[in-house]
C-alpha cells in the first residue's frame, strides 16, 4: 500500500472530479503551506545540527548547477518542440527547473518509511534547487527583452535576485533551516510535538487541497494543449534520471539519490508561480499550473516516485 498521505491526495482529486462542495478554506491552505515549508526547513536544520563540518561543498555546488542546467535545457525544447511563445516557454522552464515542496515532503516520507540512508545535507536540496531556475529564467527574460527594446535596465539582476530570495517559500525554508541548525533537537523540543510530530497530518491536509486544485485545473481537459500535456506527463521520467545520474556520480546513499530524483522530476507550483507572475505579468500562469500541478504533480506522487525508487534499487542491487 502507498503511504497514507497519498490517499488524501486521491480523496481530494476524487472530490474535485465529482464536483463535491468539499474545499479547504484559503486561509487554512495558506496556514498549511506556511507550516509545511517551515517544518521542512526546521527538520533539515535539525539534521544539520553538529554536522556542518562534514558538509560536502562539491555536492552542494553540483546540486545548484543542476538547478541552472535543467531550465536552460528545457527552454529550447519548449520553444521548438512544444511550440510555446517565448514568455510561456520561460515561465514553464522556470517551473520545471524549480521544485515542488509537496513532492519533497512525500519523497522524504517514503525514504523514512523505507529506512533508506540519507546524508544530513539532503534536506538542503529543496532550497538549493528552488532558487537557480527562477533566477536564471527571469534573467533570461530580462536579457531577451533588453535585446528587443534596447533598454539595459531589463537585464538588471538586482530585482530578479530580490524577487527570488525574498519569496515566502525561500524565507520559510531557509529561515527554518537556520533555526533548526542553531537550536538542534534539544532546543527544538518545545515545538517538536506540534510541528514535527504533526508533520504527516499537515502533509495529508495539504495534499487533500492539492488533489482538489488538480481537479480544477485539469478538467475539462484542454485538448488544444496536447503537446504541453504530453510534455508534463513524460518529462518527469526524463528529469528523474538527471537526479539519479548526479546522485550516482557523487556516490550518494540511496535515500539521498531518491530525494534528488524526486526533486528533479518535480515542478514548482508555489514559489515559481509567485515569482513569474510578479516579474512577467502577461505570462500565462494557468498553463504552467496546468502542467506542474495538474499533470506532473499527480504523476509523480501516484506513479513516478515508486518507479524512481525501483530504478534506484535495481541500479544499486
């Protein structure tokens, strides 16, 4: 049986498909997303407490490099093969180069359930992969705009960095990681029962809302976007190999490889939409949400992650 939290995603998806009046209030969803990202950051920081002297800088830099390579590789594919306009191609490349906090939470739960070994710094992968794609694709947008308009201000990276580094997800994840790292398990004890002990409950409720949202953006199916739908369905299985390949190259333990594969296969539906909407207001965010949340997220959670886990088992056996 899949992990219990997946059942909540399926319940939300079913509720959306049958047009039930079930819904998670917006304020509740906002609270859940804040608590989920903060808890993920805290868990990562606690794992790093007392371990920072053993951090592998090469590993972390390689993960960051992957965050730049993936969106830059996807952009020409989205332009030439999927035949998207420039702004939509930049937007979707940024979404797929960035990563999904929900997928990260699910894959971490899978690793814990399987008792696969993890490096302490594995919890940093989420932040390390979320930022580069947003930054590089927004810079590319400014650069291409500057070539058309001749206005060099479009190419300025200052506001791009500010938009990316001050987004809610980045502040919560990095801030939580710093707090968890500073205080460690003993210092975090007063918050452990509510935040860490209730992590699966938070994730289950978050996935319930994700299921409802998926049904909304996916149905009725927009057949005119068949190229994008096919891309969103197939690309996770390609991108997962980028994570698996890098994990093997770095000789990571199996749990860290699975987390990296799950992240590279995922697409952002929280941080990237907010950043893209602010920087490229006339980009069609609905297309990106259709692909990342409507197609890629459920495929990863329901089908992809167990397949990636099986691939890694076969390689390492």
